[in-house]
């Protein structure tokens, strides 16, 4: 646009420059001047075009590196910078021409003729035509670049919108995926919960069915027992005979089944032996494995036999335990032990109190006896002195000695009675202990008789079987 304005509306400086140029070149080198002018214009146009392309390339590179974020304002600023680049050299050229024209105008005036002016007009018109073509080409280039930039901007905007849409769509899909995962986890948890509940219900159902079957069997047995009990036509011996007949029939069935199994087992064993021989012939390693298997089977049989023996022993012991009289529970023993300990503590306290009282009494008795001995010695001395002088005192002395002897006899009798009472208590305790021991012996004798009777009954049953 700048070049077009410069050529369509030339300034005085441009006209002076053009006139001077034509005056210098019209002396026979008009053609050479035209070609030179064309070259200058072409070079300027190519320079401007090259600058424009370079700047355009820089913009595209920057846009590509920055992720295509150009807008209209940035494009306009870039175009203005490009215009300034094209105007700067033209202005410098115009200034140089102005200095040159002003210097030549100051020195002398240039006479112009009509034919020279016409020539100038013709050459100016030719140059304007040429410059118009160049300007149109430049404008077309600028338009193409602007269109390219607009297309580039539109593409970048479209790409940004597409990327934003894709991001939004991806975020929505991610949220949906997260919600679906949460729903799937919840459903899985619920399914596992329902499966566990179903298993529990199935187990409960199987347990209830087994219980119902067991209860039905017990009900049938009780019903049969009630019918037997309330049956007035037949005695219990009749039902016992029926049960024995049923047991015998079942035994016969078992014997028949065993015979059938023996007849079936023989050909199967022969077949098994033949197959084993064929297998040994083909694979000798199988023989070793079979031997190990047989050893394991023998061990299993021995273990089973031991378990059967232990079960029989357990059943016998359990029956014996049930037959034995029921003893009081452990709690009763604990209560008795606690009561005994309490009573023993009370007795210990009583014994300590009694011992303390006896010590006190012994001390008192000892002190009284000492006092009595002292008083008796004093009285005896005084009365004995007086008895030597007075016959009445002599009689009193005799009474005193008799009283002392009688009191000694009384004290001895009291001590002997106390000793005899204690001995009697000890003998009574011993008699009670002997009586309790005799009762325990009677109980043991009764238990021994009961055990002998049970052994006799068991021997009779064994002989019957």
C-alpha cells in the first residue's frame, strides 16, 4: 500500500529526483536508464518481498513453536512492522535525493524545454505503469500472505477448539468411566455378599433337612415305641421277637451281599492282576509305585483297625461311665471346700482365743497357788508358835493342817476329773471316726457286690452271643 501511494501520489522530492535522473540519462541512454530503473525497482520489490517472506517465516516458526496461539492483534502488529521496514529505506533514499536536488538547485537552475518535459511525462507514465504492475504483484503477495495467515489463525483456532472439545469429551468419558468402575465395584460387592448369603442359606437348608430327617426317624421310632407300649394284645416279648427276626433278616442280607461281592470280586481281581502284569511289562516304574501304594494301603488298614479298637474301647468306657452313679458336681465340691476353709478359720480363731484364755487362767492359778503357799506358811508359823504355849492354839493348828490336806485332796480330784473328761472326749472322737470308717467299709462292700453282679451279667451275654 505504501508503494502504491508513493507512485500514485508522488511528492516534490520524488519529482525532483525523477527529473534529475531523466536529465542525466536522456542524452542517449534512455533505454539503458529504463532498464536500470527496472532493475532498481525489481531489486527493491524483491527486497521488500524477501523481507516480508522472512518475517512471515519467523512468525510461522514462532507460532508453531508456541503452539499456534496467534490472534488478530499480533498479526496486525506484525504487518505494521513490515510496513515500517519497507518505508525506512524509501525515506532514506528520498532524503538523499532531496539533499542532492537542493544542492544542485542552489548552484544553478536547470532550463527545461517542452520536448524534455514531454519526454519526462512519457517516461514517468511508463515508470508508473511498470510500478503499478509491481505494486499489484506485491499487493497480491500481501493478500496471499494475509489469507495464509488468516487460514493459519483459523486452523489454529479450530485446532484449539477441537483440542478443547476433545479434552472436554475425554474428561466426560473419564468421569463416566470412574462412575462405571464405582458401580461395578458396588455390584461386585453386592454379588459377593449375595453369594455368601446364598451359601449360608444353602448350608442352613441342608442342616435343617438333615435335622428334619433325623427328627422324622426319631418320630417314627417313638411312634412305634408308643404303639408297642399301648398295645394290649401283644406283650413286649412279641415285639422283641419281631425285632430279633428283623435283625436276623438283615444279617442274612449282609451275608448274601458278601457272597455276591466275593463272586464279583474274584474276576475283578484277576482282571486287575492281568492289567498290572501288562503294566509292569511296559513300565517297570509302575511296579515300584504300586508297591508303595500297597504299603500305604496296609498302613491305612492298620490305622483303621486301631481306630476301630479305640472306638470300641471308647464305647465300652462311655457305657461304664454312664452306668456308674452320678457324683456331685465340681461346684458342690468347691462350695464344700470353701465352707470347710471358713469353718477351719473360725476354729483357728476360737482355738487361739481359748489358748489365750487358758494361759491367762494358768497364770492366775499359779499366782493364786503361790499366794496360798505364802499365806499357809505364814499362818502355819504363827499358829505353831502359839501352839507351843496355848493348847487352844494347838487344836487350831491341827484343824489348819487337816483343812490344808483336805483342800489338796480336792484340788487333786478336780485335776483328775478334768484329765478324765479330756480323755473321754478324745475316746469319743476316736469312736466316731471308727464308726464312720465302718460305714465306708459297708459302702465299699456294696459297690463290690454290684460290680460282681455286672460282671456275671456280661459273661452271660458273651456266652449267649
